């Protein structure tokens, strides 16, 4: 880990000193040794604060949408493979210019579930990491300007733990039972919108839920409005969500939001052969109009 | 406070037969905001419209809802009536209780209930209506015609004769298209070049037509009234203004045996510096740089340059990009013939005397390689027996195309007839599936070929052709007699199917017009708007739309021209005001709207502060291009786009009106 941190700090220092960036967003140690928090560095002398380990759970790309961060202009960001896909999507959706971002990719072996870390878990194993790490295809980020290689070995996957197992279970249910399941989950929602705030891709300055002429989504905490909010958010992320899991982690009432997002992602791949966050030049699946589409309704 | 008038139309018994119109009107009167609700037998009639106008005036209405037929039918009628009473036309709403209710339901009670619901929705909608002004777009009164075949020429001449400037772009070195390659034309047997060349010359000399031959369209942007086009004028290697067309250059060119003539469909050779045919317009040669020795051998040969009196040959000329601004475009890009090689059993390409219909045209033509004497390509002998095979590629979903190429029945009958005229005592056999001869004089023409010229028509397909002792043995079926037939022929002519010009799909994409799965351009409406493409300001003509004959191509060229002259007769173009508009405060510039817009109507707009710094980039709708389809509204995550006339608030009010 020390080797990684040295390299990370050197890269950051160089970028700041050469004025290639004005701000670096990265991870630093928190007061709890098994919790890492975000840090914003503008001075080359401060780079020693930068650190990376298996507790760097947060998707720092969420900060890229914030005006107070944007005003720095050229920004460097420390990202894991999954978070980097959010950067790609932000570029793809014109929220970020490739010229204004230096991607410091970190090779990641998986991050430890925070509820376990809070109880002292420090080991990266298939039983301790998030489901997203078990299905991860981007341990090395797809796009980067600088890369910090991992000096840890990959953990073993023997198939004992099935990631997102609940999806198959839900698929097998009758429509009524499935509805009942989600009704119960959404009942818990308190409309705090933490899911939205934690999401790197929820960058609208006026969210649809805040539109009140007309008020499409009821804002009171009742069954209809709760379901409306969660489903519309799922639709707005279908073909876009990059699976960082921040919404679910931010949810104070533990709604399993990643089941919806992962299911949507699987459906989009199955039906359109599209995966989000892979290519900054790709046409987003639901923003594609193609004159070659052989659909009569288009012609 | 809203003051809504409701009119329930009977449409005779069309609506009143299935819907209790009295009850609908009674229920409508109870809706808050409705000041009066009446039913009337025919709202679209003069007295019906007068009832409407009277009520608008007397009751001082702020909105009107008609429960009647589809808005496609009479929305305009009622809007015009409303305007006469000073009401904004977009305050007229129609609940379609005919197509959507009376024509599709039987149960009167339920149908009446549905009619009331639809009416309620519209009343709630009209309460939220806002006045909409139609959009006016300035017009550049200049037209671009793409393609110098007969339909493009006709369009260009008609527009030019209407007093409007035209730019005609032709890919080949000469205009004339496919028609100039034909010999005599059915059913009147007038010589194609005799009727075509005067038109070509007229184009060349017309003061309103600017002709670019050997040129291709490179880029198109803009919208109706305001297209910007880039035309690539390929390097001709000739200084056009100095050339006299004397022919000294192509007569001396040493490359006269190696290059197949495109104009004669490979039946003769041409030189490297050439005019495609003697009557070419313009009569200015072009150097084919892919074969010219000067370009291939590093400048050694310059015989043409030496021979040229006015010294107008310039080997250094480069492609040129010309930019033009036009208000309307005609796409008349024409057609190609299918590859005959798809049909190996016919031996095209293997046997020299199996030729295509277009090649036979060249053999018949006085300007052709044989000067109009029918000779076999293999040994130059005059054939005595010719077998014609129809539907080669056409009506064959397996190997070719499922559609009918439309002209082959007629030109085959013509071929057989002309062959009989030219070679006395000869015999034609025609294998056909059906004979399609449906225009004026066509049936008589085909009959004449059968009865007067003695052509033998065999209904059936050919299974195999092989060579035997200088003859082509054609084996096929005569399904009417049920016999297998075998004919020893001197020549076989294939009536090859018609396909869109190569690259027509790319052209359509460049123009932003739609095309079908074959690549033919699709009309805005197949029956009622046959000259218009799906994009405003772009019109269609000729075979580029689908198989058709010369008269139809001429008509379509004229139709496109008349549409353009009509468009240009006004000072500005009016677009319906029901278009999208962006809330630039809430737009975050993700441009999903831009991605889904089929009309390229959305562009990026920079919002700047007073010092010129870009604060953000947002979507901007070009009102000239927007067709009001609403795709962008759907795509917008933050609901920052609204469609005038179909505002979110209106849709929401409609839905809410149904909540119990």
C-alpha cells in the first residue's frame, strides 16, 4: 500500500506543481482508521494527505457535478475502475470536458463493505467486498491519464457467494409478489433524496421531483409518491447507471436500490447490447436515433 | 376565468348512431368553466361553423372544444373560423369521438361514457392553453436539384422557367442520365436522344440555371428556406471556359483500347480524355485520372495538351469546393440496375451474348457501338433469334428484390418490336411472369409486339442457359402449356431489375430524409404528398423514389418544381407554432434531446455573462426545423423541454380530469 500511496502522491504533486490541474479530489484517512474520506487538495505540499486502500468506497466522481468544484476548471480525480465509468459518462453526456479532467486511475482489488469495516473487517475477500466488486470487469480503469498499479493480489472467487442473487429470485416471482416486495421496500422511503445526492450521474440542477408545474411526482411520503420517485429515478438511470452503488450505500433506510439498477443494466445489455460508461464517444442507448433502424415507425 | 364553449357534432349518424350526443352535451355543460354546450348535426358545414363563430362572439369564449371527427380532418376548418372572431387558433381543441369512439365501439352506453371522458380531457386542456403564434422563416429563393437525369432536368427547367434560380448538380461529366442511353421509347417509339437533347441544351443555355457537372454534393446543413450546401467540383483537368469541344484531344489520346465506355455499358471503349457521348452537355471532355498516362506515368504523355488549340488542358487543376445557399432541394438521384451476375444460371459475364436490357438499348441506338445495327458482342454477327427474359431480379424475394421494376415489361416488348423492325424474318421469345402494361397505350403496344411482330410470349422462368455450337441453348418452362421448352438462340437479353442509385442511402442521410429498406426515398405521404420528402424543403423526383417510367419521372420532376415555386411565391415560410421550447434556466445541457431529434432541430447554445465568459451550454430549438414531434420532450430528464400546444401542464390536466 505504501508504494501505491507514494506513487499517487507523486503524481498529484507533479500535476499541481505543473499547474496541469488546480484541484485534486482524492481519498484520505478518516478519524476511524477503517473509514476513508474525500479530500480536496490545491497545494502541492498537501499531497501527503492522499491515500488509497480497500476502504475507499466513495465514488468521488459525484463531486464533479458540483458548481463549487467545477469552478476550479482543471481538476484531477482519483478513481477506481467503477468510479471512472462515471467520469466517462459525464464526458459522454457533455457534463465534463475531457480536456479539463486528469484521471488518476487506481487499480482496485475490491472495497470492503462499510458495515463490516465498521466492525473491524480489514481483509479483502469475496465475503467482505461489495457485490459490485464480485462482478467487476474494470479492476484497472478503462480510461486514465495516470495509473497507480495495485500491489495487492486479486481475491479469490469460488462461486460460493452469488452477487445480486435477489435479482433471479425476484425474476422468478409472480408480478403480484414482486410488486408486494417493492411496495414494502419503497414504503420505507423518507424522500430524503440521499440516493440522488450521492449519485454521480444525477446532475440535473432541477430534478424532475422538484418540477411543480405540473407536479408529476407527489412529494409527500406516501405509497404512490414513493414508488413514483424510485421508479422514475430507475428509468432515468437505465442505460446510464454505472453500478457504483452509492445510492444504496447512502440510503438511510436500506432500500436495495442496486437490485433495480443492476436489473436495468442487465436488461439494457440483453436487449440493446449496450453497457454504460465504457466509451466516452458511444451513443447512449436511449439517446440513439439511427436512420438505419429498421423500424417502420421511424420511417 | 375560462369561458369554454362545447360543440358536440353528430356527423350525421356517423357519431350520433353510436354516441348519445345529447347526453354528451348535457354532461359537458356541467363541467366548471363551460358556459354553453350544444350538439349539432354537421359542425363542419357552413351553418355549423357559423354556430361556432356566433357563440365565440356572443359568449365571449376563451376556448372551444369540439367533440367531432379526427383533428386531421377539420381542425384547420375550425381554427380558421375562430380566427375570424379574433380567437387565437390554438384555443380550438378537438375531442375525437368519431375515429376513436363511434367507429370503433358498438355499445352505445359505454361509447357515450368514453366520449364524455375524452371531452372532459379536452376541456381541462383548453383551460391551460396559451396563445401560440406561427413561426415565420425567411426564404432564400434559389433551388438545388441533385441529379441531371430526365426528372432532375424537368424539375430544373420548370423552376427556372418560373423565374427562380436553380443549381443543377450532376455526378457524371454530362447531364442526360439513363434516358439519354436509351434508343426509342415506349409506347410511341420516339427516339430518346431526339427528345432529350433539346432539353439538355435548354438547361445549359438557361439564364436561371447554373450547371455543375462532374460534381457531387459534399455537405448539406440548415433547413427549409435556408440550406447551406457544399458542392465538390471534381477536377476535370480542363479549363472549361476556353474549351471548344473540338475533339482534337480525345482523338489523339493513346488510351483508346483499354477503358470500357460507361455510356455504352462496356460494349465499346473510350479514351482517357473523353466526352461520354457526342451530344454530351456540356461538350467538354474530362480526363479520367485513374487511367490517363500523364497521371500514371509521371507526366510523360501530354499528347492531348499538345493537340489542344486553345491550350485549355491543365493537368494541375484540383477539386474545388463551392458553397451555395438555397431555399429548397430536389433529390432526383435516379437508379442503377441490379447485378446480373446474381443469376449464374443465365451465364451473364460468362457468355458474351447474354446481355442486359440497357446494353441492348445501346446496340439498337444509332449513336451506339454498332451504329444501330444489331450485332452480337461475341462475333459481330446479326442475331436471328433472341430470347428475352423478364423479371431478372425483380419480384424475386429470394435472390433479388420483391418489388416490380415496372418498366421491364414495356421495354422488353419494345426491344422485341425494334428487333423485328431491324432484322426482318427474325424471331423473339419472351419469358415472363405477368405482363404489366397499365398506362395509356401500353397494353396496345404489347399486343402489337405479340400480334404484329410475331414475338412469342412464354409464361414461365428460364432454368438454364448454356452454349452449344455458337448458339445459346435456353431451357425453360412454358407453364401455360405445361411443357418444357428449349430454344436455340443467338442472343439473350435480361430485363434486369431496378435498384436505387448506389449511395442513395448516404445521400438520404446527408439530406436528412427518410428512405425505405431498399434505399428508395420515402414520400412524406405516399398518396397525398408524393413530391415531398419527410423533411420540409426537400422534394423528390424520378426513380430515386421507386421504379417508374419516363412520363412519370417527368411528372414527378414537374411536381417537385411546382411545390418549390409555390413555396417561393410567399415572402416567408410559415411553420405551425406547435414546436418545442427549452427552459434554459433548468437545462443542464446533456443533449439527449439533440441525440433523439430526427430533424436536427436542436443545437448547442452558449449562455454567457456580460464579459463573454461561457456560463453554461444549453439546448436551443431551431423553429424552422422543429416538426413538433415531441421526442425531445420525452428524452429530457429534468423536463426542461415543453411542446407548445402540448405542454406538460396540459397533458397533466387531461390525465387529472379522469381521476375519480
